[in-house]
């Protein structure tokens, strides 16, 4: 196991009704910008309940809606400008990963004189940020408790990480998820499982505690994800899935080990190429292809995946069972289903490795290998 | 599942050599009191390495040694007086749970004008405390990451909890555990497992995510604890056990559910009655007796314990397997082995329920029931 330095000060308010009490937890906050997405938070009343909660505490607020999936640096700049011009002391994201990540970029940008794109392209560290609070409306990205952020700009989808952008407080209220469409539920479950896979597939040895925690979490998601596909209003199932999602990306399942992240990098290229591709759906296609490609890299780890997570005897059976799970969740199994052409895959494979030469850690992949993986599931 | 509000801002520095770098992580700290125990930290050089690390950062420090197992309010008062008189801005515990808990009491007391015993007997909330840092030398109590504290006074051993006394930073450096005597290793492993049991045995339903995390953690401790009994210098085994110990008591395994704590309460009476009784050794005797006493309360939870944790078919087999595990760790199985008389047990049973009427939540126990449990393993 490797040494680690872990710091996760996000306060989690979990359970039904918690979003109506967010105001009472925003101590020392007087002026907030509420950021939201495409309007469902507005239509279904979540936004107005959050606003009432702020009003009850005498907290002044502004609102801005319109963050889209695969959010852009341009929108984050808008948010940053309002934050700076109005002297705000907190950004409150009401939404999923796209809204939260927009706030993370804006929060860091508000404390930085240059262009926030520097954080993603020049290795510049985020040293300061406005406090961020979140009311989660889509459990998937795990951004509500993570130090990571991903943003789109100039046909690139890039990420970075900093302790300074972990939300100070996040509401995870499963009743807010009851109205999610099934394809979003499924993509969310795939994404959270992937966040654990990206950490679980490691060549670091002696990680048994964290590995067995990770296995238990993935098994939980695989039991309760399908229950949500049957009944999206199953509160008890949502509790389990939402907790997996929130812990999946807070760093816990990667403590003391090298993480991989090749599948996320490969998928981000696809979503950057065509923003209509849902991240989780892309991951459902990419992950089994990647697993097949790396299946000889570390046989004991692959075998452990097969037996402890999938309950199968062989690696091949384990990967097939994972495909069956994705299929049962209504996920695609071929990149052509997204309308991606062979030429598009070449562009994405080249772009994937353009900045860093190779991607991944479990096995470092060249752009030729990335292309092979894409092509194997075209 | 129940709603919860979880906040755990303790920074964990984990791994070999980390204790030599503690100074560099104590930002904004200029004057520290190092608190330690019986002298092993002094003799084996841990203390001087910690001091060097502070000196390298220009941090001024004082030291006070002499905290004993089952630490007292009186000693905490000494620490508090030095902290207040010298205008310290941080307490640095170098030790196990006793040293850390002494610092927690002193840290809260330094910000309170009355008697700190009020926090334990009058339900007074700890609203403020000096920052606490820790360098763990004995993984067992989990106090390095917990909001709980236990202290002895007037033949009572009482506890309380507050977010304000979670350490701001804790070093968990497994190489510091290599010189621990085997009986302390064993008692530590029993204690950390108990911290998870106290949460795992709940009547709250729909806790599958946390329950399966808890099961995986206990299984890890049961695999790696015995390896340490064979070789106390097994770094890789210590990594697993130390992580179980630190996460066991930080609140994670109790999220969203009612916790029990009857075994801890029953054992605290014994250790308060005779401070020579090691907490973990007491728990190894009490826990199976309690399990037998409550085995009909919630058969599905008990069955889950037997199959998922102990790998056995029946509840009885599960409890027997737990006894075998404790025995293999060299733990006692009878209270008479501590020299406790029947009369002593009567005193302890009465005292256990004196303040609250009943103890425990999985099944609320009267003092007569506590006595039956004690007597069943006398």
C-alpha cells in the first residue's frame, strides 16, 4: 500500500426532506448564487423549496439556470462573473455533476485573475475557491463529495482536482431522484460503479481493506440499481444507490493505491466529440472492451474482480456478467449505437493521448491501443 | 434508513515515515503541547522524531507525559491548565486512545469556564475546543478520527461526543506499531471490531450499503489480526488493520442507523471498577455473552452476522466462531480471569444502568439483564 494524505471535509446531509433545510446549515453565508440546469429543478419545485429555506435564514440569493450536460467553460465564466460582480460568498449548485462542476470551476475562477482553463491545461494548482454547497438532483458523478472537476472547452473535455473545491456541504435527498428518467438512472449507476472500478483496477499490492470495501460497494450498486429500473420511487433502494454514488468518488476507494482512469479518459473523448453521448452510457460500452484488452495485465486482480464482484469463476465469465448487467440496465453495447463513425474513433483515439502521451495506470495505453479498444466495440 | 448529518474533517496522513513530517502539516500553529503516555514513545524515539519535525517548522512546543490507560479527568485538567496558562494553539497527542481522549477533554475544557465533567454528566454540549493533532502509536480506540471521548472520574467511566473534538489531523504510521506487545495488538483488534459491531447490530432497516461495508471491514480485521499475532512487524498486515481501526470509529459504519453500544457500556463498567482490565480484553468476554443474550431479538440481522461475517450457517455457529477467533487472538473468555468476584459484577451491573435506566438500542437492557450477561461468562 502507498502512503496517503486524505482530507474530506464535505458535510453530507442525507435523507428525505433535507433539501428543505439547507439554509439552516449555511452558517456565515449571507449572499448566494443558486446555479441550476435545464429547468427540471424549477418545474418540480426543488428550486423554490431551496429558496424558501434560504429566505427563512435571511440569506440573500441570485439564481442562474441553463447549465447543460457536458458543461462548458463559457458558462462557468458567466457564473464566475456574477459571483465576482455581486460579491457572493457561496455558490449553491442545485443539480447533478454538470451543475456542480460548473460551480467548481466558477468558484476557483472567482479567486484567480487569469483564465480558469489554465487549471486544466497548464498544471496550475487551484489554491483558493469560493465555498460551494450542493443540493444533488442526479446521483451519478459523485461531484457532491469529490475534489475533482471536469469541464468542456474547445472540443476538449479535461479534468483537474483540488482539495479547495470539495463542496463544504452537500444535500443528498433521495426523494429528489424519484422523477429521473430510467436512462439517466442507469447511466448514473454505471458511472458510479466506474468511479470505483477506476480505483479498484490497480497494480498496487496489499490493498485488501480498500479492495474489499470497493467490492462490497459495487455489489450493492448491482443489487439496487436494477430495483430502481423497476421502481424509480423505491426510497430504500435509492438510499443504497445514492450512498454508493457519493462515496464512489470521494477518494475513499482509492486510498493508498495507484488509480487507473483510462476508461473515463476514453469516454470523455467520445462525449467531447459528441456532447449528446451520455457519460454513463459511453462507459457501459468502453468498460468491458477495456477489461478484455487488459485481462492479462494482472491476472490475480482480474480474477478477484470476477469472483468477488461478479461471482464468477473465470475472468471471461466475469466480464460477460458485467456486460449482462449493463444490458439489463438498458445500456448500449456498441459505439455505433451512438452514431460514431470509424473516422470519429480515430479522432478520439488521437485526442485521448495527445496531451499526456499515454493514458491509464493499470496498463498505460497508447493512442493505437485506445483505437483498438474503441474498434473492438464499434 | 435514517437521515444523517455527517462531517468528518480529520486529515489522515497514513503510512511509513509520516510521523516525521507532522510539523509540515501543522499550518497556522505556533505553540503546541505534546501529550504522551507511559514512556514508550519517549524510549523508542517516536517523541524525539516528532519534536524534530516541529523544530524544523519553527513550532514552539512543551511536553507532558504520564497519561495512563483508562485516563482520568484529573490528568486532563493538568493538560488543560498548561494549555490555558501558556496560550497554546494546539494539543498534539502522541499515543493511543487514552492520550488522545485526554487531549480531547483538555481541548474542550480550555474553552469552557466550568468543570469539564459537566460535558459527561449534565448533557452539556461541547461547543468549542482547541485544535487537536495526533500521532497514533496504538491502533484500537479509533479516537484519532472520531468525535467521541471517554474519561474516568469518581469510579465512573463516561463518554460524550462532539464534532468540535474531532482531531484536525492524525498520523497513522504503521511502523510505529511494530513494537507493540501481542496482548495489546489483540485487544486493539477486538476493540476495533467491536466499534463496528456496536453499529452493525441495529434494528434500522434498509442499511444494506453500510452493512456490507461493515461486514467487509470486520472480515478484513479477522484475516489480518491473526497475521499480526504471528508477526507484529508485518507492515502490509498493519496497513489493513490500522485502516479498519481508524474507519471503525469515525462514524462511517453507523451512517443512517440506530447504534447499540451496550457492550461498550458493560465493559466500561468493568474497566472503571478495575482499571487493570484492558478494554479490548473485556469486550472479548462480553461480546459473545451479549450476542447469546440478544440472539432472538432480530433473527435476520443475527443470521446475517453469522453468514456474512463469520461464514457460518447458524447463529449459534457464528457466535462460536467469534469465540474461537477471540481465543486464537489470546483473549480471555471468562470474567473470573480478571479476578472479578460475583459481588463486583453486581456493583458493575447496577452502575451500568444507574444514569440512564437502561443501556443499548438493539435490545434495551435493564441492570438485571446486564447482570445475567455478566454472570453467563463469569
